[in-house]
C-alpha cells in the first residue's frame, strides 16, 4: 500500500471517527479537501459525523465480514485506523487490564482492516500506535525509531506491548504507516487532571523517567500529513521537548492551579501504584520526532508541553525555575 500521489485529494475511510483523535482528525481532513467516510460503534454517534460533512457507517472492527463489506463499499483511496475502546476505562495498577479491549482491536481489528483495505485496492494505510513506555530502558534517554523496543516490559504491560508491536509489524509489513503517538493532552476529560489537582499524582524517587507529549490537535495534523508524505514504516509523533517527570509534573500542576506535587519514595509508589507507574516515573525513555518532521513535513503547533499545558489548562506559562543537574535526561533532540 504505497502512495505516489502526493498532493492528491483522497477519499478516506476513517475507522474510529468519534474517538479522542478521530474527533480532531475528521474536521482537519475535511478542511484539507479530503472526502471522509467515518465509522462509529456506539448508537447515536452517526448524526454528529454527518454534521461535520462526513459519510457515516456504524461498524464493529472485530466483525471481519462487516469490515470488508464496509471498506469495499466505500471505495476509499486511504484507510486510517484510530479505533480504541477506552471510553469509560478505569485506569489502575494494570495497564493490560485497562487496555484489554483495545489490545484486541489492535490485533484482530488491525488484521480485519488491513485485509479489507487490500481487498478494496487501498493505496494508503495509516494506523494509531504509541511511543510511550515502549523503548528499551537503557542507553540514551531520547530514542529514535531505529532504537530497540523493550524486550522485557513490566509484567502488567506485557500484553499491551505485544499488541502494539503486533500492530506496528502488521501495518508496516502491509506497506502502511504506524504513527507512534506520544502522551496525549488537550481533551476536556484528560485523566490526569483531577489526580494532579488533588495531589494524588506524585513525583516518584528522583523523577528521572522521561516522557514525550503530544497535543491531540498535533496528532491529527501529523495524521493528515501522513496521507501524502512518508514511506512505509513507524514514525514517532511527539512534541520537541522530551522531559523528566521532575520537570513536567510540577509545570502541569502550575497550569492547573494546583499545589506542587508530593514526592514519594520508589518503594511506596510500587506499593500504592504498581510497577508500571514506577517505571514511567523513573526509567521510561522519551522519543525524537526528527524522522516525522523530515519525512512527513510535519511540525507540531504545540512545540513543547511547557507552553502547551498552559495553553490547554491555564492562562499563561510560568517561567521554569528548575535547574537541571549535569546528568539530567531532559535533553532536547536536535
């Protein structure tokens, strides 16, 4: 599924048009001149898509025959896979428990959508993947797409890591593009807002673990760019500013008008929140967006969470007073 038609307007089959990214992506696709067929799963959401100028199709991505029929009937030039099952999900100690339904969609649903796209002669296939908490926890604190993934992930994240790796491999093998998004912010119901306001989201240990963030509008813009740019492969889609927890969490609290986060030792965080939370706070690696900028022609409008958090949650950015130690992992990629 390659595309030699750069700059050509497309008929796009958008699976997951009512999700967190889909609701931002659909208007951007329409504004760019593309013709969009959007899918939804829950009853009553089709009308919203039609008000945006989309054709709408109710679809269960796990129903292989229905997926094939819907895609073939739509006659699309491109298929974009943004389907998840996270509405109302309870985030707790086990990432795998939270993402169980989504992981099934990443495996079975991806296979169904790729098969349907191939049957329909689609020239471009793009799928939602993730960069967060996936790269090997050794060496450089900022990783590229060429760096190895974590071969021994935390036990409560193994199924989720397997599902994301499966999606990446299946999509690239089919000639498509897997977009490894960073940690999202920008939604009205961002899950971390209330815990941070209530000081229930502490800095763990030294807070050295690095995160890479992404505003939802920038995620959508990168996806639009991938329709007509880039070759088959994986792309890290994040802002320009990977940073350790000890920097970004206090800034988020300031943006929310909350008190400074507490500090807790690693052993206590492991008891209260589990191994995955400790890994994110102390060992996680951030990622570079250099490949996406170079090959997709994309640049995030929210170049850094330092201003993006305040634009989203607050009124004006505070000047950072954090002084980085010599061994700080908070190094921005070139």
